C-alpha cells in the first residue's frame, strides 16, 4: 500500500466526515473508510433531566431535521409517562413533521445534490454549488429559495420555531390551531404541492434522466431496507409498524418497541459513528461488497421500496412509474434522489390531507401528564431514515438511560460500501481526478447523511 | 518553599450593622486579621450573588456578607432575601468549582463589635485552612 | 484605674477613660471624674491630655448651670429596674448565681462581660440549667414589692430564654410565672415559638431560692398545679425584676410641680395620656406607668405632638438655612484628589502614609495626593476647597475615618467647593485599619493601599447626582373618624395643617361609641361628644361622612386619594401625609350558646344592659365571665388586650352593687397589665372568683329550663366544677377592620398575619407604615385600650407633622435608577421591593417600537438595593453603590 | 473587490447554517456581494490536496469567517485555528460557538465517562471507544472564545436569520454590529404584573391562555409559575419580535445564552427566583439552566462527594 487518498471535509452533506481510500501498489483501491469525526454524547447528558424537557434538547442532534428528533423524543416521553396525546394533538404533531420533510427535501435536492447534476460532476468546485445554480438558472434558484422560505415560514408562524422546535410537548401539543391559521397553511401547502409536482417532473426529466448511465450504477450495492408502514402496508412517516425487508424483497413487520430484537449496532474503531445492522437475519455483520451480511438501508429509497403503496394519489402514481422502471426493491444508490422527489409530493399531499381533517382545529390539544417511572420508545421516519429514541425514567420522571438510533447511522455501513464500490469502480491504476473524487462523494451525498 | 499565603477576604457589610460594628471594633481597638476588605452596601439584600462569584473568580480567598439580625433589617426584609440568596450561593459554589467554605453570611447588630471580630477571625482561619483560592487569576469564564 | 462597668451591670470593669456603651451618642470617650487621678485630686496624672494630638482633653471643664426659657417641657425620666437585694428570699447579692434580668441581658450580649457566652458568675462554668422567676418586685403588694404589673418582664424573660437557647441548644430553660402577659402585637406568637423551642413554662411561684450544695447550684421549691411539692436545681436563676420609679425622679416631679399617682407614677388622664397635671408639661414613657419600647416611642412622639400644638404660633421662628454656591459640571477627564488623613497620629502611627502616598500617586486617575493632619478640621476643609478649585479636581477620596460619621461633612465640603457632593468616596483606613491592625504596621499599610485603591476605583465611576426635592402639600388625610382619627385630626389641625377626615358611616366616634368607662373610671361618652364637637367646629377639618376610599396614589408630600362620599360624588383629595385609623371590629362569638341561650351575652351588650339596669342584671345573683372568646385561638392568634381589664372592671361593679352576688371569671391568662393590676387585686378582695382554664379544656355552657350551667375544670380541686349562672358574659375580642386588606393594597402597604396594618418596624417605628408619609394608629394597628389609641393618634400626627412642617422635602439621591439600555421589564424586581416603589412601564422609543421597562417611584424608593441584588441584567442600580462601582471595588481590592 | 467569506461548523448540528439559508430570497443578493471561499455545507472546497502529504488544514484568506459550533476535539481545534489564521474578522455564529450550546452539557461529566456511556447502550456491541483515525476528544466542550480570539459574538440556537443577514449587511457596509443589551422579555408581549406564583411548576401541563387571543393577553409564563429563562437570556429570537417559544406558548429555555457575554444564566435566574421567595431546592434540575451556556467553566463534572449524595 503506498497512497492514501483523503477527502476532507465531505461537502454538501450535513455533519462532519472524511473519506480515506487506500490504494495498492498498482494504484487500485485496497480499502476505503468513511470516518465520522465527532461525537456529542446526548445519551449521557440527557440523563438526570426531567423527561418532558428532553424533546427540547435532542433537537440539537440535527439542525436539519430537528422536528424528527423532537417528535421521536416526545413520543418516547409520552410512553415513559404512559400518556397518549388527544387526536388533535397527534394531528398537529404529524402536520409539523410532514411539513418539515417538505423543507428538508427541497434543501437536499436543490441546494446540496442538484449542483452535481445541473452543473455536472466535473464542473469546477468553485462553480459546482448553489451559487453556480444561482448564476446558471436564477429563476429556478429564486423559486427554490422562495419555496424553502415559505415552508419554513409556515411552520414558524404556526409552531413558533422551524429550527429546534418546541411545540411538541409530552401529552400533546402546546398550542391549538385557529381557523385562520389553518386557512393560511392550506393555501401555503397548495403552493408547495404545486412546486413539488414541478420538482418531480423537473428532477425526472431535466436532471436524473440525463444521468441514466450512472443512476443505476454509481455506488450501487445490494442490501435490505427498513421503513415504516401502516397496517395496510401504506407508507407512513409519523407512526406505524417498522418493516424490515431483505434484498430479495421478503420482509417482516414489527412494532417499533421491539426494535432491539431486530437491530444491533456495530462499531469500527476508526469511526465515531455506530453502524446498525439486522441482527434478526441471523447472518452477522459484514460490509463485503459481494456478500454483505446484515446490511440494510433506510431513507427515501428504503421507504419507497418497503411500502406496498402510497395513500395519496399523485405520489402513488409516481411510485407506480418508479416501480415500472426500477422494480422492487430498487437498489441503485442515486435512485434515492428520485425517491426523495416522490416523497416530496407525498408530504405536500399529506399536509393538505391533515389540514382537511376538521379535528385539527380542536381545543383539546394536550393531556396533563404525571411524571413517573417508565420506559418508552418513540420513533418517526426522518428524512434520513428511521429514527428511534428510547428512554427510561425514574419515579421523578427524570431520565435514567437513553438509547438513540439516528436516521443517518442506519446508512453508515451502506455508505461505506457505496464509497468502496464507487472508488473501486472509478479509480484504476492510480488514476483519479477531482471529478472522480466528487463522484465518490456523490455516492455518499445520495444518502443525504 | 511556597511563599506564605496572605489571604484576602471581601466582606460586603450592611451600612446599618456590619459596617457600624466594624467601625465600633475600631473604636474599641479590637484586633482582628488584616485579610478583610470591607465593601459598604446599604443592605445585605443589595449584594447580587454574581458579585460573590466575581470576587472568587478574581482571586478572593473568601467572601463574607454581613447583614442585620432577623427582624432588624432597616429595609423590612432585605436581610431575609440575603439569607435566601446565601443558601443558594452555598449550594452553587461547588457547582462552579469553589469550596463553599469560602463563603460566609453572618448576622449581627451594630453593637456586636466583638462578634464581628470573632467572625472575621473564624473566616480567616477557615480560609487559611483551605489554602489559596485555586481559581485565583485563572480564567473561570468570568471574562470574555 | 478600674471600676465596675455600670453598663455591664457591674459584671465587668472599665477604665477612667471610657466609652459609655457601644450605642452611645455621641460615640466619644469621657473621663470618669471620680476615678481620674487628676480630677479627683489624688494625683497629677495628665498622660491623656499629653497624648491627645487634638488637645481635646480639658481638665478645667466643669458643670455649669444654664437657664433655658422654653414654652413646653417634655419629661421622660424613665424608670429604674427593681433592686431585689435584701428583699424576699431570693438570695440576690448573696448567691452569686442569682442575677437580675438586666444582668442577664449583659451576659447574653456579645459585647457584654462574657462576650455572649452564658457562664455562671460563681465559677465561669457554662450554664446547663437556667430558670427565670417572674414578677420579682411586681404584682406583689408585700411591703418590699409593688402591687402593679411591670408589663414588660414576661416578654423580656421569653426573649432572654430564646437567645440563651439559640446560643446553646442543649440548655434547659424553665420560666416560673403566674400569668403569661404577652398581650402586645405579635407577642403571643412569640410565646408559642418559645414553647416550640422546648422552653418550659411552669405556672407557679417559687417560695425562694436556696443553695444546693457548695458548687454554686441553686434549689427552688415549688408547688405545681396539682398541688404537689417539687424541688428543682439550677445553675443560674434570673430574677425578672420589675420597673419602678425611684427617688430622684420623684424629686424632679415635685420640682416641676406635677402630681404623681399611686406608686409614684405620673398621673395622667386616659384622654390626655401625655399631659401631666400641669399645663405645658408633657410626660412620656415609663414615667406614667410601665411600658415597653414601642409604647414608649409612641408616647415620645405623642408628647411632641401635644407640645407642638401648644407651640404652634412659634413654629419656624428659630431656623436658619444654609446657602451654597452652584455645583459646577465636572470636566470630562477624571481628576481624582486623594486626601490622606493622619487623624492626629491615630492613622499615621500605624500606617506608613509615605508608602501609601507613593503607591496611590502612581494610579492613573489620581492627580493629587495630599496628607493632612486632621481631615475634618476647619483649616483642612478649607484646603480641600482650595485644591479642588485650583487643581480642578473632580473626584475626591478622603482616606480617613468612617463615612457613617464624616461623609456628610466631606460632602458639604466639596459641595462648598462647587463640586457635586456625590463625587466623593471615603476609605476607612482608621476604624477598619490602623485601629484594628495596630500591631502589624506593614499589614495595615498594605491594607490601607487596597482600601484607597478601592475608593479610587469606585469614585472614578461616579457621576454628579442631583438630589431631588419635592414640594409638600401641607395637608393631611385621616381615614377613620373614631377616637383615634378624631384625635389625630384635631392635633394636626391645631398645628395648622388642614385635615380631610374620611368617615365610613354617618357619625363620628367609631368603636368609642360602645365604650362607657376607661379602666380608671373616666366616662367615655362625654369625651366623645367633646371630640365630635371639636372636629365639626374646627375650621381646619373637613369631614367626609359616608365616604369610602376608592383609589390612592402619589407619594410622601403629595398623595392623591380618591374617595366617594354619601352623595356618590367622587373626589380626589391631595394631601402631604395620611393617617390610617380605620379601627377594628368587635368579634361576634360563635360559641358558648351565644345567640341561642338568652342569658349568654357579649361584653358590649352586657355593658348596655348593665347601664340600663336591665332586670336580668339587676336581679341576677350569679355571673360568669368567660375570657378569650374570639381571641388567642386558631383563627385569631393574638390577645385582644382589653377584655381582661374590662371583665374585671364589670365584675367589681357587680360585686360593689351587691356583695352577695357570685361572680366568676374564667380566664386563660389574666392580663391586667401595668397599673391595671390594681383592679385585679380589688376584684380578688371583693371575692370575685378566678378560675383558670386552658385552650384545650374550654368551659362548657348548657341551658336547661332557663337555667344555665357552666362546667369548667378546676385545676386546684382537680374536678369539674358546675356553676349555675344567671348570666354569662363573653369577653369577645377585637377583629381587624374587614376592609383593611383592600385599603392596604390601595395604599400599597401591608397587613399582618392577623389582618391588622403592618407597621414599618414593630419596635422602633410603631406608627410609621412602610410607605413614607403614611401612618397608622389605633385599632387599625392592633387591639388596644382607648388611652393607647389616643397616644398612638398623637404619635402618628407628630410623625405626620415632621413631614408636613416642611414646604419641600429634599430626597436623598441614593435611590435605585433604571438603566433603559438594559432593562427589559422582566419584572423580577417588582415584587422584591419592600416599598412597592417599582412598577411596570411601557414606552415607545424614537423608532416607534414598544419597549417594556420598569419605573422607580423615587419618593418611595429608599435605596436599599434589593432590586439591584435581584436584577439579572444589572439594569437597576442604586446611586453610589452601582453594580459597576461595587465590582470595581472588588477588582481593586484583589488587583 | 468582493468581500470573501469562509464558514465552518465545528461541534454543532448545522442548525446555524440552515438558519443562514432561511434568510430566503434575500440571501441571493447578499451572496452576490460576497465571495464564498469555503463553506462545506454548500460548496466543495477541501482542506488540502486529497493525495498530498500536507496534513495542514488550509482555508483561503477571507475578510469574514463564520464559525458555528464549539470545540470538542483536536480536529475541530485545528480547523478553528486555521479559520482564525485565514479570517480577518471571526464571527462566533450560534450559541455553541459563543457559549458551548447544548453539546457543552456533556461538561457535567468527565469526557471518558461520557464516551463509555455512548458506546455501551443496549443495542451497541460491547467494544472499546473508537480511537484510530478518530480525533481525540478534548477534556470538555469549549466555546470558541476559550480557544481563540473572537471578534463578533452572534448567539442564538440558531441565530435568527434576520440577525445573521443584518450582521452580514453591516459588515458589507463597514459597520460594527451593536451587541444585544436586553433579554427575551424586551419583546415578549405577555402581561406582567410583578406578582408571581411562589413555586415553580414543571411544564407537564400547558400554560393558561385564551387560544383565540394573541399572546399579549396571556400572563407572563414565569408569573404563571413556569420556569421561563427569558429574563436571563439575550433577546433577538423571533425576528426580534415576539419571542419564538412564546409564539408556541412555551417558556423560554435560554437558547441565546446570557444577556451579557460573561453572565451566568443559572445564577442570574436562580437568584431572581430565590428573591421572589421561591425555594430553589424544589427545582428538579437546576443545571439545565446552563443547557446552552455550559462552556467557560460554567458546567463542570460534579465532585465525587457531591455525586455520591
């Protein structure tokens, strides 16, 4: 082994990571690693604190998807205290969650991922960014910026904050929705849906179709998938059962509370990121590209793959088209982007569906809760994957222990594999350039870590 | 050999009792340790706990608040507020890395000069036993 | 030369040159001429005058006779503690470990002979068993004692017992007493706290004290309530001695030509409690009967009020006003002048001022350092003025003595130099340094440098402050037209201050209308008639009948109170001061069959029946008084103070009318305090039967066929006693005015736990309310008899007159100031202000943005800084003590 | 000449960067006046040549540098030092940078204990803490000014987009931004009387308010008995209008850090409460008052003796 290629920082992703690729003497890939460089220790420092405060603390695990942590946490606290929110409270929580998905998907597709496609993987790094898009297609850039702002603003106006939210409270929601607020939100969500439909078409026709050559191949690995469905097998983001699907398409459904019976976390001593794997498959853990063991993926592609159908019409139509093209389960890593756009449509439709429910403006938004000893699991589908929080509390209702499996981490092992696959594929005989290294990053970026 | 530890104790003295008792101790020539630096306040209730912490952060080896006997406050219940705050300071000092023995609140009346001197003596001894303030001249988050 | 220290009750010694006691005014040394070798002629010593750098010792000074022409005299000669030496079988003066309560006071004092440790005088061993014996020289008509109750000894004993217990929680304390006379405001609660603290109260009177063995222990024999003989031993026994008037005072009275009553107390009328038998001579304090501190203070003010109304025409004829040059605005650059005072050699002997001078001179903001021999002498003050002017100094530090004694002087000095008086800071290098570190000059010098650096650091940050003045509206409002309100109104109006008197009903008189006689037999109704006429005829008094207070605002010197009168007219009255005299309310019994059994009546009703000679009274042969009805119970945890005397008085009348009548008084503690004790004694002589009951064993009243029976446990006979009664008189207590809470919140003052108005200080400011310019008197303050209400009314008007006699009042500039840049109206400071001087405020800034702030009412603010200690943003600061200045001092001290 | 901007995020959650993006359309003209030279969330500038032997972190020169997040490991410290070297004006963006933020809550535990806890949860395979190619953790989480000189402090979790925009605009216009001097209460519309409940409630039931009325008709949450950190927290959230959490009718938790940089939120708040007559011992988790400002030595591991009790 004579050379190690180090890509740092990994850019246009959330978080802090580095890729290192070892080349052998022939200049071919011998090994590669995706290092997660920081660790913050939430499992430790939420201990001892009153559980009802935790949903306001764990949001800081991720500033891009704070709503997901907020709601998974509030659900876990509800379970610890043995309370279920009233229907209005639950509707309000789900509305905020799906609206947060909308913002996230616009951000990811247009701000982080699109420069690679619109400006090309080989464009100079100084151009290959949202700034480049601003210059290349100012109208699009403006529209995207406006839609993101609209989404954030709608959430903020109703729920106080869009980033690091506070309105989800143990037992329900902190404020009711007035009729005027509902009207404003409906109007906004209609605009967003319009944009989502545009984005789906634009993404499919103008972006992804132009990269047919790599869509199915770059970073492609064969794995299982994890996501959430309702009892009818329809895609769910806020609640439902977990579905763990093997690469061959067979699956088992289980309640989120049973996650520990299915999932374990593997640790490599070169990364602070833990790697969840499917223990219940009883095949062990291996990131071998040819014979991966215990590896499954989450996030958009996973959810598109595991669900039987989507409950909203436009998204369902798009799902059918997707399946016709790529089958079920689809394994192409870049297909995450496509799946993301389908989900964008679903979340807009789902928002309108929730807003149409008259119970959403009800007065009964929160049950008073009695802090006490308990154990609770809370889960939601975050943009980056299935998010699980589990807490135990003492008789004061203070946290005694916590376990969290964060969306991105499910994909850490697959990402390592995709990096390996892409690198092996692209770097030959010691030849590589900036464009090639960016393509390797693209494989990671598809997962939106 | 370590140079001799010459401690400094900041004492916030209420104008009506602690300060007057210190004046009287002077008149009566009662001798007490020279570590004390008195800061006159109108009422022990005027002292913000942040000041106690600030003094310790700046290297004081001990901080005292001297207020009136209960029921004798010139301002109805300022000394009771000071007592409640003192309980807080007592509890928090360790949070911020100080031995809580470095702080003492005491109540006396303007005539209790001997008591005043005795209390100063007690505090002085305490501070000597504790040794120099470990955080003295150290950035303890007190300055940006 | 040493002699026993009188202040320490001779328990320690003092020198010929001494300070009388710690709180002496002036706090200066004096020479005991009996002890001084020079003055008593036994030697030629003059060491003190040789040593005094100020030449303050003048051996030629002698007593002088002066003639002072005055319009009125106030006599306050006080009392002496009863001396039990050689009297009774108490062994005082023989047994070392028997002491009096004033001696105990010194033993407990941290500046007393034992520095506050409770040691037996015989061998200085710590006391383990302590006893108090009450009523020594009081309530004991025995030839050596006094028949009256000294009124204060019960509380004194409890207080001393509490302090002793507080200092040593192992100490066993017993109090032997006959009746626990804790009838003052809040005293019963204090008594309960003492019981809670495991202080043992034993109701019995020991026969005497005898030594138990040779180690100084003392034995006391008692008979307990069950009639059993008991023996107990103690280390120390405190005799709770009473108050008495002694010979010099008697002579003074005869010189003044005023009449003394029984037991040599000055005789007064209940209606004019501070007037002596001679016009123009007023008396106050224990001279007219045993009293505690607060009553004495009240009477002091009352005597002043009475004298002031007499001298009204001469007001302000002897006052002069100080003229000062205008203060210059200070230049932008700080130029500090530091004056180092040698104080003769008081400072310079210990502190090396040369070293200090060098270290201070180099400080950046210091432009001049001057050493002076006596900072406070006239020539030095002129030097300061010169230097301020010639060098353009704009901050002054005086390193000398205490600001408590000299700040005012130096403020005036720099003010005379044309500098704002608040640009001054004193460094107390004498009291806090040279005098207390005399043995270590180096340390003292280092400390002096620190103290001056602290002062320099703080003075730099000072800005000129202008003390506000406020015009005083020289009129008063009196709320309540009872005896108290009328008395106050008349006195103020007599002093020349117009008064608006607000009365809730359509007639004047209040609760006084129900009274017939005072405790010493004076008829009340004619007096009330006289008061009514005086009020209605007085040109200075406007009475508002059927009027209620709706709103109140403003501050001392300028209040505006909205009232609604009987015609439903709203009126706003502006006034400089206010007296709250809304009185109380009699409690209606809800026990003992009251309202159900016809023969059970309340005291007030009985009085009426008695006066009109109702057949039930005139034909009655058995009367039972039940005390403490609606007093001293769970809901009314206080003594109503008047009912014991009242029942005893009624009982005496009944007995006098017909000695064959059976009259019983069922009581818990007999509280015929002070000179009223003579009534109790008279009742005993007349054969009134007193039976003690406890709160847990209340008497039971039953009625059967128009025959009423009272069942009560007899503690002496140990069996229930059944009394057939024709009438049962319930000594019902006094309740607070039900409107007190509402009024208190309108005037932004407080009511106490029992619903009476809370005075500013229970001992020292008994008629002041916490808000300047507002006062309280009479039953609104606490239950009390008529003469005490009148005293309080006069006291309140005296206090009000001190304010009203000024055209404008100068406000100290040391007040809380809100920093608009940092205050955001979070409101944390509002509730902590003891004077309710802070209110929320909304403002709109130049950009039209709304901001929340708080506002400080400078009239209410006393500058205590509790707000400053609360504000998390340092946005409220007391002038001269700002957070910034205090922090600068801390940093300078620690540099 | 364009003004160059570099940005880095260290021990943080990227919320500050999202807030930057939330400036919305107004961001585009702003970005046009700025030249981005390094901003890992949005652009692909790397620290060094991927194959080079150079391990030094190199960041292009910039007039203004935004750094979010505190410093928790050696790698972050290197990045911070590189930013300091390259940027004329260094801005601490967000409360993690100015006061440690939520991640500094870990400072209550020894770092080794915390790592152990993270790698021994129920689903984690029992292993040692990763130590190869992972930058070692420092002993605690530091704010930026504890490790280097910071020119402008811009607290907030995240800082409000309008504040970020204004600071950037001010910078472009050559102005020095004015520091915040008031707390959250300044713009809080709730009704305050100064009279509060003498106890503190946990937020296990909603505040009292009329849902059809604006927050201006709601009584101050602190006065309602809920711990609201508003009085000790720098203002500016909610676009400098109604505070964001109050809009959601929940009490402030102090995310902008103390009003004055060096103030202590826990001490200030507890003192305020104690002065109102509230027994501070009834507060179940007082250290939580420092949940956003645990750097600067404010939060530290409990002494053994204290922890035992």
